[in-house]
């Protein structure tokens, strides 16, 4: 469970001398939740739901006691769930998607949450795009969105000869 302790001192100049005004709060984490290669942690409920969506929901149940003495069960993500989150979300959805936006094309500037309509990379080549995002019929405002671009993978293909000489 999460607790706090006094951290580094914060100083201010008063009457020509530096004095300690207060201490920053420093988080103290329950060591039972430490894991090799951690990826998923947040105290915000919307983040927790996203972690469950991208990494899985099984976890290892651990009983914790909060500051008021109330006991509850929290789930510690398994190593495999951390890896799944890293590959599905961090590498594929965040890194690879950003890479492909720049070298293949993108639907729009909306961040999206993994659905087919917003924030995906597209090429303009139907047999590549349709299995990933489906056969979407765009409204005229979506089709004419200035952030929508299709490079037909030209930039990817033109970079391959240089990449192969490394």
C-alpha cells in the first residue's frame, strides 16, 4: 500500500538566511508490490482500467491495510502481464504507431484509445489497412481533415535500402 514520509527539505530566504520551510512528501511503496521490470502502476482509476485492458486482469491478490486500518485486496500485476502491457501498448500502440504515422500515414490527430476510428496509422493501401482498422467509410470532414495523410508506405520502402546496408 502507498504511504508518505518526509522527503527533501525545501528552503526559502528569510531575513538574509535560508531556512527550512517544509519537507516534500516522498512516497513509500509496499515492497510486496516490487517486481522485476515493472510497467503498470497508478492511483488513478482511469489508468488502472487501461492497464487491465492492455495488460490483462489476473494479477496476484495481496491483502493491504490503508492508513485508516481498513483492509482490502489489491492485485499485483504478474511479470507476464507487465510484458504484455509493454509489447501491446508501449511498443506497438505508442512507439510503432508513431513510427508508422511518420512513414506510412495517419487517420487523424485524435489520440484514440485503440479503437478503429481514431489515431491509427493508415497507408492508403486497402489490403493493408482493412484487416487492421476495417473498411471505414469516412465522413467528408474526416476525409478532408488536414492531419489525415496517406504515404502508401513509400517512405518505409524508400528507407529499406539504407537500413539494409547497416
